[in-house]
C-alpha cells in the first residue's frame, strides 16, 4: 500500500479554501517556494513543509502518526503575510477527519504560537506557525 502524501493533501486543503485562494491564488506550495516564483516576490504565497517534532503516536502500533508541519506565509507587507497566515491557519484547524487526495487527516492543531518578520536573506515579509497533524500513514480510498 502506498504512503499517504500529507504535504500534498494539506496544499490541496489550502488551495480549495475560498479565503486562502482569494489571497494567495494558486501560490500554495509543498516543501519550498519554487525558484521561478522568487522573481515575482514578495507577494502572497504559502509554503507547507515538514519540520520534525515529537510524534504523539510514538510507541503505538497504529498505522497513524502525527507530523509537525510549518506553515509559512509570505506577503508584500508584514500585515499581508500575517493576514494570510490567519486565514490559512483557520483552514487547517477546520480539518476534522477529512480524506484529501488519498490522505486521511484526523485533525490539525497549532503546535505553537506564530511570529512574523522579514527573511534575513531576501528581506521578504513572512509569518510562520507550526502545526501538528494527526493522519493515516497509508493511502486511503
């Protein structure tokens, strides 16, 4: 059985969210911001990436796990980046046992507070918040 693509599923959740897509359009990415996107920055865009953390299912024999995900939102201004983070964070927190692109996601909860600042290299405004996601490890139908 194939491994579920959690990052892919979460990007689909944000792309399908009306408020998030109104702000970021199709600029929701898994892993990192594509190089081709950099020429148009700073503007509204989201990146979801795995960030490690401690599994809440450690020691169990379940075919489920928790994964810490970082939600990073960029904007033309700090306020725009923070606003996009608030909208995208609400979309993630709204997941309740949802099957998305073969990935069964039970819940998504903040794993800490958020912060905003400018990237030290690019000087682009961004806002960041970690989330803990409880999901099935194998693809589901």
